[in-house]
C-alpha cells in the first residue's frame, strides 16, 4: 500500500484490490499449470485453496466461485469507510 500510495497519491480502492488479487491468482494458476493451455490453467485455478491475496485468503469452490472474506464498506461524505469483515 505504501508503494501504491507513493506512486498514485492515494490508497487502492476495493475494486482495484480485488482486480490485483484476481490477476495474481490467474498468474499463479498459469505457473502451476506449467502451460498456456486454457484448460490446464482453468484446472489449476479451480484447485486453488487458501491463496494468500492482499484482500485475504481465497479458495475456489466446485462451481468456480471464489470463497473469501468480504469487506463491508459504507460511503460517508463521498468517501468509502470500512465497517467490518465478514468471513465465510
């Protein structure tokens, strides 16, 4: 976050953080697949458990959904404010 703030003058928002995590999950799946074959990458992604992402650990379920903690935010004065984390 420090490097991001220095470079962009703000902290990353929730969507930026999730996009960063998803990209890293995809890259790790490609690495684990050892191939650029989409089927092998999909299999590696589907098998992912407890991936240590910036927004918390992420696990893929049998339907292809990512199971992870969720941050509850609210908007006050036009700015996002953290409320709490909800865990699966």
